C-alpha cells in the first residue's frame, strides 16, 4: 500500500531504503545527512536491516564492497568530506562491478568547508572521483519525493548494470520537509539473482572471486573495454531529464537539484518581466543528457547554466551545445544558495549580451 | 579441475592435496611462508568440511592473488581494508565462515583502524596475520613490525627508534580488547611449528562456528627475498631475531589473557633444523 508522509529529504531516503529492501547500511555521521543513520538505527533495525555506525567512511565503503560482493543490497551515505574518503573504495567497487547505492548530501568545500548546501562535488561525482576509467550512474533528485523515488530506481539500476549508483543531492534538499508518497514496491519482485556473489562455493561451480586486480595489461584492458561497453549501454538507455517551458523559449536554463527548483521560480519571474525562458533539468548527471542539448541548440538563442559552484556542469553543457549558441553561467559558492532574483538579474544581462530583446 | 592419476602400486597414500587447494602453481619465492600457511589453512577447511560455507578475504601484499590457490569463494580487498570487507560479508551472511589473510603492512600499518575496530566489535571471523617484518610485495621496505636495526630498502642503516619508532605488537594490542576471543602467535619455520599452526587454525574455526568473537592468529613468517637470505638462513634468522620480539604461543584463550609463558612454544630440539 502506498503511503503519504511529511518528511525531511534525508528521512525520506532512509525510509525508502527500508522499503526498497536494502539489506545493509554502513555509515559514519556527518552533517547535513546524519538523520539517515539515525533514522535507520531506529526504523531500519526494527524492520530487519543491518545498520552499522562504523569507524570511518573508509571502513564503511569497504564494508559495502564486502556486503555487495556477498549479494546483499547495500547502501552508504555521507557528505562531501566523507565521500572524498570513500573514493578509493568506490573505484574498487566500480571495477569489481558491485551493485550498491551511495548518496552524497553535498556541502560546501573545499576542505572542511561549511555544512551549508553546495553542488561543488559535481566533477568528483560524474568525472570519476577515484582512480581509473570508471563511471557511477549519478542521479540528481530535486525534491524530497525524488530523494525517496531515486532510492528504488538507484537500487534497480545498480542491480541491472552491476554498477554503483550515486544520488547527488545537497544539504538543503536533505534538510527540507515536504510531502512524500511511498509507492508500492516489492523488493522481491525487483531483486535480481546474483550468481556471481561470494556466498560459499558449492560443488557444482568454480569459486566466485570478487576482485579488481588483473596484473596482465591485456587482461586489464579487456576489463576496461567491458566496462566501457557497459557505459555506452547506460548512455544509450538511461538518460533522464525534465523540460519546462522550452517550447519556443529564447533561452533555456540548465540546472539540477536545488538550483533547478530555484530556476522554476526564475521562469515565473521572467514571464512577469516579459522574458521567455525555459529550463532543462538533468536528472541523470551521468549519463548526461547531451542529445537534448544538441537538439535544443537548433531552437534557442542561448543556454544559461546555474550551479552552486564555480562552474562545473557548465563544461558538459558546452560539450552538448558544441559552440552552436552562447552559453552563460551564474554560480554561487561556499554554501550560498542563489536567489531567484539574482539569477534573473544575471540572466537578463546574459540575454542583453547575446541581444535577445525583452518583449515588453 | 583435472585429476592427476598417479599409479600407487599398492603404496599407501600418506598425503593428498586437499580439494580446497587449486592446481594453480603458487608464485611465492622458494622457502616463503605464505605457501605453507595457505596449505595449512586449506587443509583445515577441507578437514572440517566447510569448503562450501567459507568465504576468504585476500589482502594487498604478496598474497594478493591467494584466491588463485584457494578453492573457495573469495574477495580481494583494498590495501588494509580486509577486516572491513570481511565485516560486510559476515554481517550479511552470519552463518557462513569468514577469514581474512593479511600481511603486516596491510594489517598493522594502513589497516590499523579497521583491524582494531573489527576486533573491538568482536566480529565473528578469523584474522590470519602474516608477520614477515617487511613489505614483501613492494620490494622489501620497512614494515611497522620491522625489528630495530633491521636493514630494509627504506632503512638502509637499520631501523632507528628516533626516526622510525618501535616495532608494533598489534597482536598483543588487540588481545586487550574484550571483543577478541582467541589470540595466538604461531610460526611456520619448521614442521612442529606448522603442526601447531594447524591446531590453532582448527581451534579458531571451531570458535567461529560457536560464534565466540574475533580470533586472530599471527604467523611469524619469513621473506627470504626481502631479507636477502636463502630459506635456511631466513628460518634461522627468524628464530634468533623475530622470536625475542614476537614470542610464539597463545596470548588469549577463551576470552582470557594468558598470564604466564606461552604453552605452545615449538619444541627446542626440532627448531634446530
Ligand atoms: C593504497 C595503497 N598503498 C600502497 C600500495 C602498495 N603496496 C602493495 S603491497 C604493500 C605492502 C605489503 O606488505 P605486507 O602487507 O607486509 O605484505 P607482504 O607482501 O609482506 O606479504 C604496499 C605498500 C597499495 N597497493 N595500495
Ligand atoms: S617477496 Fe617475500 S613474502 Fe613475497 S613471496 Fe617472496 S619471500 Fe614471500
Ligand atoms: Mg609483510
């Protein structure tokens, strides 16, 4: 039975993970996402999940490796500094092709930074983070509802592709309270068989080995080629985005997560002052929606990227647009959330610079 | 795996390679302790009939590809993280048997935090700790367990307290933690020692079956290549130099620290090979 609740984003993620049949959670507290381990320590344990507060994020991600390798649905969550600590383990998990769910409730950096929301970890999330050629599937929720929904989706994609999935969100989405609907979801109907898992060798099969070591370079290249083939499949099948008011728009804004929410307000404010702007909200940051950008490039006079960082996703937008029309950028850093008004102001300057007339 | 048919001509079979060891030829240097410990470990798993429910965790170190030799399900962990990986496995499969196999660099340097916290939580698995006082795999650099004065490629003048600190006795450290149940130090430098080691491994797996908590077996081992000795010299050197620092014997039995001198010190006569 589906259920409606009023919850913080972090709590919604935690609740959804229980409903998604997550077998084990390993984590280390860090603001602004400690509600997850707190919620699971109570509700998760009561409802049969293995929930462990462990000695560090390094230990947590390696416990995920062990549990996922043993066939469990496993999840860890953290915020920026903790996610940095996990990068070696994430690289191992990507190479060993272990399905698992990770979440970064992004806070402002670099360094210890601030506990305020940020999108400063975009590069780390979509361009690798750890060593070697690998990709996480990266989903960017923009509401408390999506922080819950993407947990189910994330586990299913992880199982389908044997690939780690990262939910990239931020401190504001983690902390804000909204209505959230938990749909019917039967984990048993979604969990896939894992014949590769190390559960104890029976006499009918050779041993299962989970490893990321392939000493001979031709062997290691084969592994890489297999991974790349998988990434191409993911790029072909799993791109997700949302379009708002792009039909006939002069300029399309590009923003994900919290900034996409703010940009919806910018559309409204823009309309009041006669601007015709739309929004493309990437839902998957990897695979990135390049194709729709190429398509929109044929229709609009420019794109305007809004991020809570110094300009990271804007590089992917430029790749997709490929010089066809101008690309503008507005960003705030260090935990500052831009207001709709300041974005609108900057957008107007951009539109002036590319000579799009306001229809007053 | 292919079976090799050997005509027995009525001879009695006194030793057979257990089915828990694969036919893959080991890559270890001649005289290296790793191969012996693998053999002992796999014999015990075969003897106890637990091949189908044992999951091993390989470290980063010379034994990184031990999964090529052990005919059981295994996971290869990042350097130092074997006990974290084992925790993940054991927590989701509490009725399976789990062990880690780790060198001194893996367990007592880069993985110190994971080692101590797994022991402190009393994780119900076995830790096999191969102490050869050196980083074998990377070419013979100083280990946290290297002896004072010991020459390695990063201590060309011998390990000095002033700059490199003391050899760490992590086995004694974890024995003080209430989560640990059976802690012992064994070796593989002669046949008697190997027999003691086998008894210790058997005991540890039985404790795990009884869900008693963490068991750790330190194996004082050698590294002929890193020590730049032949195998005979290495085992002699081990006895003369490693034992005064890392004396063999039980450190904790059934959750209680052993007070007096170890009871399982290998027989003096037999150590002089
Ligand atoms: C994060 C990381 N740092 C360093 C290394 C390089 N490295 C591989 S094995 C090793 C030391 C292994 O020594 P030990 O654990 O004592 O095992 P042994 O080879 O002596 O059996 C080092 C430093 C690595 N693989 N990963
Ligand atoms: S380098 Fe040392 S530890 Fe490694 S296989 Fe050779 S002798 Fe054994
Ligand atoms: Mg060593």
